[in-house]
């Protein structure tokens, strides 16, 4: 156990608690402390009691037996058993502490019994653990879940909300309800924000509803499904996994009121004050209103749902077509044979390059204040198939074959920060990576030109740039990105986010995809792995609220308040905030970390099951060649370039990743 002197010196040494976990280190430090504190009284770190001279002398003895052994625990009155690997000197208190931590109870609630001859005797905390032990004080070795009086509410039936429902059902939780304003599942991103021509930019292997260690990958979908195919996927999976009966469609959650209990009535063993949430609901078909109580809520609003807007001088004189290219506001058949200007360089702007070229645009001009890094398809696949992550330098080298087809050096981008030898790289940009090969192909064949500039004004079918350059175009599409909806903060009473929790309340889980890129290592470019973590996290603390106490009271969770000047509600968090939250919660909650261990290589397995390397490279090359031939036939000025990724190129990248992973494992 951890020992402290009455007046601990600044160089205090902490002894690992369990000999089973770190026996050699623990016993050696005990011996050293016996000499170090000679003459001083020692205290038990947990109880504060002074240790007797006999105990201190015992601690200073030579290490006891470290022989490996197995202890079998049996729950009193049942035949349920649990086997533990221990050493001969492992004490009863150590096993009690381990069991208590896993079950979320106090170790003093446990009584250990062992058979001695024809008698059964109580096993005392200082005893060495016997090989067969009966445990009293628990019903089973599975931790009891919190049973809530009212249902758990899930607001939103997009990707995240549906995955939350699937997680609940998988673990036997049926006391929940999903609410959505729409008539069907699918969520804001695919129903409202996407265009009819929008496609998934990342790969299907890491973006599908069945993403879980126990579910199969989809077999009836393309690698990059379009909007209609994804909405059909959401519906089919929801029906297959039994989610639809829990959904209340065409229902608006108009208000959520917090109803707190009297803090004086809080049970002595409960760290939080009880409260419930009164939902005011409106039926969007009948107009009827109702109220219902919920004990907890999960809210997945979709992070960026409100298109940013900007007006230019002279729009009334332009004479061509002007639109915000989101939410099906554009009939892309208009772009055929036209020169098109796209304003913006975020992920959705990169997607619109593909759409405009696909629909026969004569030329596309991309106007942006600063170019953001775009991500080739193979680079996205490379990250998502990794067992752990891809380092920043390796990711940059992976993009180089594609960037060689353009006038740009990715190492010179504003978002790339590297040391002189390029062995350490940090990428920081406000926009997420736009993923796709068409962006690069269009530049190489002269269909796309990227200008770092700003629009000054418009005149008849002409854009006047701040640099003085004039572009004669017939269509202007605005893609300034999205903002979060302030309604989200208002609805759940969010004054401040603490991690993923509204006002630090573990019963109000609110999560949306983080904005931007801020990383030195890259573990994924897609959505489903993150959602898998979110739904487990929210459910875990609903079921085991005791474990949230240490996290909440540590004061270490990142916090974010609304920023009015940046048009950024409290719930809109950035990549750095999200990464910090994930690491802290996992590191401070052993039970959650252990539960999450099953997903260690899940991303890699799913990705490669859906997209084996050679098949994926072949598919990328085929798509590249199809676009190139079509554009050349339509008059693209540049030659058709060879697809820059061969089997050999990708295999060399995989070999380098394997070396990095081996080095990481050996640390």
C-alpha cells in the first residue's frame, strides 16, 4: 500500500498498490523506505492510521514469495466464479480493492471466507489470499447498472443518435426514446446540409451504422455512397436492429426544463443531487403539445448546421447565377459549359469541385483567403487502416505523390508546422480535410485553378478580386462553411461545456463533431470510430454515475463557453478540446478504459475488411481514369496524368507505418 510520513518530504515516493501488478518495484521501494524513514512514524495512505512498529518492521523485511498462483473467487450462494492471476504474497485487501473498483462499491462491503479444514473462517485483509475464496456482499461479479425512474432521451436520429440507440439495445437498455423533427432517420447532415449529388468523402469501412466489434460490415454499398444510398442505409439498419419502435418522428423538442430535487434529501452514498428533465414536445403534424419527464438525455445536434452568409457589392448587377451551394439550393445541371467560381476552401468546397466537374463545368475557379490541405483518397485510407495512428511526417509524405501533380508544395501550407528535419509535424487548420482525388486531377488537367485572393465586388458576369484580377464567370457558388445553431445551447440550458457534458452534468451528454484539424498524429478521417467512443462514454456514466465523481471534481476537463464575437455556441468545440476530453476521460476512468480496450484494432479491421489495399488502389485508379477520359473528351486542356499511387508506393508506406508501430510498441 502507499505509505506517507507524518511530514512527507518533497521527494516522496509513491508505492504501487498491488503486488500483483508491480511486485518487484513495490517490494524494492518498501525496503528502501524502511531504511529511509528509520525512526519516523508511517501512516496508511487511505485510512490515515499510524502503522504499528510490527507492521513497519514487516514491510522492511525481504520480499515475500512472488510465485505465480491462481485464486478462484465464488459468489456466496451461487455457482458464479472468477479466476484471478496473483502471486503467493498477494493480500486479501488487494483483491478486495480490485473487486470493489470494478464493481463500484466500497471494499468494506465485501467479506471473504475461506475453508480451513472442516471449518469456514473469515479471511482478514492482511491475510495472503487463499486459492479458493467465497465472497459475500455482492450478488454477482457483474457491476449493477443504475436504474433510472424515467426514460433516457436521445435527441436526433442521425448517425450518432442511431448508434446510441444500437448501443443501448446491445447492452440490454430499453428505457429510452428518440426524438426527431423529420419524418425518418438520417439526421441534419444528410437530410438538410448535403446536396443530392453529395457523396461520402471518407471510406465506407469507417462510416457505417454497424461499426462495432460484434456487427458485420455492410456488403451492399459502394465505397463512397451518395446521399440517397446513405439515407437508405440508415433506414435499413434501423429496421434490422429494432430501433424504429423507439423513435418519435415529426416531434419537436421545444423546451427542456431542469427540475432539481431537494439537496437535503440526497442519499448518503450518492455524490450528486437528483434531478429530472421536463421535455415540452410539439407534434409537427397535429400541432398538439405534451410534456414528458426524462432522467437523462443525449443530444447529437450535428455540429455545423447553419450556413455562413456573406453579401458582395454588385450582386444585383451580376446577371449570372449566385447561390449558397448547400442544402440542395443548386441545380447542378446549370454548370454545364459554364465557368464557375467557388468561394471557400473547406471540405464542402472541395466536394463541390467534384460535383461541378462531374456536371460538365468548363472551368472552375476556387477563391480562398488561404489554401487548406486537401487529402487524397489513398491518404485517407492509409490513416483509417492504421492500427494506432499515422505520424504527421508520414502522413505528409503520403500526400506528396498527389501534390506533385499540382503547383503546390504541401510542406509550405500555412497549416503545416514542422522542424527543420521534418521529423515532427503539427497540422493546424480551421477546416477539416477535404478528401478526394478529383480536386487534384482537376488542377492537373487545367479544369481547376485555386486563387488565394478575396472578392472585392461583382459586375455583369464578372468577379473583381482584391488583387485586381477579373474572372468572367456565369455562376458564383458560396461555400463559407457552417456555424453551430444557438438554439442548441438554449434548449439544454448550456452555459458552459465541461468535456462532453452540459454544465458538467453527467446526465446531459451533448456531442457533435469537432471543428478543424489540430494534431501531430492522425488516427482517423471518418466519423464512426469517434461515435463508437461517444456512445459508450455517455452510456457508461448513465449506468455508473459514481465513476464520474472523480472526473467532475478533478477540475481537469476542458471547458468552453459561448463566444458571441466568433458566432460560436458553447457546444461547438475544436479538435484540441475533443482530443483532450477523450484522453482525460479514458485516463481517469479505469472501468471505461477497460471496456474500450475491445476497440483497439477495430478501425483497422473494419477498414481492411471493406477495402483491402490492392482492391482499394484499383478502385481509386479506375475512378481517376473514368473522370480523366470524360473530361478530356469534353475539352479539358491538360494531358491525362497517371494515377500517382501504385501498389509499390502504398506498400512502402505500409512498411514505414509498421516500423513506426513496432517502435511505439517497444517503448
